[in-house]
C-alpha cells in the first residue's frame, strides 16, 4: 500500500510515520508537510530512509495532487494545532484546517482514494461541566468554542459531507490530548517538563482545575491503525484513555513529584479566554467494534516522556531558543 501522511513532520504525524513504517515495512510512505514552526525534520530524521518527504502546503492543489498521486490511503494530520495561537491569530487556522482539508478532499475524490482518514479532536464537542461524570460519544452534538476547535469542527463536517455527497470512503477519529516524544514545547506537558529541566516555573492557567484526558501518542497511532484496517467507511471513532480523571493541577503535581520538584515550581497565571472546563470521551465504540484499547497507563507514559525530554535536550533546546522566545514572551510575559 502507498500511504500519504499529511503533517508527518509534526508531533503525532511523526510518531505515526515511525509506528507505521516499523509495523508495515512493506508499505510506501509519503509525508507532505509545510514545515511550519511546528514541523521539524528532526522529528523524522531517524526514519528518513523509510519515507519520501515532500515539503509543501496542503492548501496548494498541484502540490497535493503530486504528493497524493498513486496513493491508496491518506492519513491527514496537518493542521494548526495550538489553542492559544488560535486565540491570538485565528486566520491561519481557517486557512490550513478548513481550506487545506478541503483541498485534500477535492484531490482525494479526483484521484479515487480508497481511504481518507481525518485526524480530529475531542475539542469539537465543546466542554463538559466539572460537576458531572458525563462522557461524550460519537453521537454527541458539536459545540466548538475556540477558533482552533471551530476550524477542526468545520473540517470534520467537510470530510463527512464528502462521504455523504460524493461517496468518498472517509473515516474520522476524534482523540483526546496526546503526550509523548516530539510534543512541541508550547503544549502543557512538554512546556512543563522542559521548563522544569531548565529550572523554570510551570505556568498554570486559572486555578488549574480544568480536566483533560491524556493518551500516550503511540496508543493513538495504534487506534488509527485499527481504524484503517478494520473501520467502516463513513464512520467516526473516538480515541482516548477511557476512565481517567485528572485536573491540570493534579497532572503537573504528578510531574513535579516524578522530577523531584515541589510546588514552588508552579506559577498561577491569567486564564485562557473561553477555557474549556472538561473533556471526556467514551471509547466504547472503538473498543467494541475494532478491539482497540489504550495500553499505556498515565504514570508510565509520563515517566517515558520525562525520560525522553531529559535525554533529548538536543531536540528541544534549539526550538526553545529560536522564534519560540518571542511566542513565550507574548503568551506569558517575561515569566519563566
Ligand atoms: P503539530 O502542530 O505538532 O503538527 C502539525 C504539522 O502540520 C506540522 O508538522 C506542520 O508543519 C504541519 N502543517 C501545518 N500547516 C500545514 C499546511 N498548511 N500544509 C502542510 N503541513 C502543514 O500537531 P499535532 O499535535 O501533531 O496534531 C496533529 C493532528 O492531530 C492535528 O490535526 C490535530 O488537530 C490533531 N489532534 C491533536 C491532538 C494533540 O493532543 N496534539 C489531539 C487530538 C487531535
Ligand atoms: O484535546 C485535544 C487537544 O489537546 C488537541 O486537539 C490540541 O491540538 C492540543 O493542543 C490539545 O489542546 P489543549 O488546549 O487541551 O492542550 P494544551 O497543552 O495547550 O493545554 C492543556 C491544558 O493545560 C488546558 O486546559 C490549558 C492548560 N494550560 C496550557 C498551557 C500551554 C496551562 O494551564 N498552562 C499552559 O501554559
């Protein structure tokens, strides 16, 4: 099989490319990635001989046509992915996440792609109250609340519309927060671990009482594999850790303990505007229908992640010393 991975130089896409080329060495893999601030060839340096890399924009029809030509399967990760950046500068989110996805769909239809898998997020559903234990399932209504999640919701709707209207064989996965190697150090866990390694504080938005669900990235890759192999065209599958409930503060307290730090390393800062309180996914459908289950417990995954960042400062130190500094100053002031 020839597979196109969009966004394969980013966090999850590069982990997926590594996973796929290890598990399916007979397949041909093409990565299409624009190499935005979040894309990094270092993320795929160790698998460079196993993939063909194309630098290009998913909004550009001719680039997409060339990259997709001869592929039977597309796994679409490319996106602007950081909520805080979408609040500061939403335009590029609409451009890439909505128009870019539409360009891919148009070309996938033209080239008769056998499976277009769209990687999406739990954030399209909005927020759940902190006071309940309610979980979303695949029939829950969409209610996105940030420019990022609204752009992802729009892309999900387009992907489904291409199935309903044109019969394009699509699948969609909506996943919880991923963590693990190569997570760009703007996201909570990688920011926290790298700041702590640098002797800096961890910024906690508001009171830190928001709840996210944390899935080790390799489990997400296995979930997408299960959908590609056993999923039904037209269907959506939720992927997450299942029964897990941890506030941001509790999560970072765990990390502090694992890294031999204490609460003096916390700094409570202004809350994110429109901050979603809680996400929680039921994973009953993918467990029941595809036999996928999460395998990495949170404490184990966190330890693996801390170990990886502790031994790979050669990866994250150059990132944190470049344009990132400007982003950090804008987002957090001079703290740190
Ligand atoms: P990321 O920001 O680490 O990587 C995104 C990649 O897409 C980068 O390599 C970037 O260069 C590339 N890209 C951006 N714009 C592009 C364009 N116009 N053309 C081509 N390439 C472009 O993101 P991630 O965290 O790996 O997320 C990947 C996907 O998974 C996204 O669609 C995101 O919405 C979804 N998702 C992420 C999470 C998470 O916790 N990170 C959870 C659920 C779903
Ligand atoms: O839920 C899936 C989503 O998870 C993905 O779709 C997004 O692409 C991904 O970025 C992630 O979004 P979040 O907003 O949940 O992740 P982030 O790491 O930015 O924040 C996690 C929580 O931590 C959130 O409640 C905000 C809070 N936070 C974040 C940062 C960066 C802080 O308290 N301090 C921080 O400095």
